[in-house]
């Protein structure tokens, strides 16, 4: 199987996701003076909450597998003896 997502792209996707979460929290605090409540957000989603949770869990599993495979490959490369030619 070919490489679907490069590590650099994955890094930027996660970085943008985290930054957008921080930015949205900052904007909400700017308008309302307090951070938004995770409990209220969950309650407002109703039954869609489960779909969102499953999607997020799958996304984090993908990130974990991707990073684990990268670490394993790097360890295997370092463990193989290099022949001098």
C-alpha cells in the first residue's frame, strides 16, 4: 500500500485542528466572558453526539497507528547493521 498521508501533512492537520479549537475558545470567551461548556455542547448535539465521538476516536486511533508505525520503522532502520562499501 502506498503512503497515503505524509508525516508532515499529518502534523499540520493536527496542529491546525488544535489551533482552531484554541481560537474558537478564545473568541467565545471574548464574547461571553467564560469558556464554553463541553457538557452543554454534548447535550445540544443530541443523538449526533455518538457519531462525533466515534469519528474522533477513529481519528485519534489513526494518528496513533501512524505514529507507532513511524517509530517502529525508525527503530528497525537503526537496528539494521550498516555495511561499509
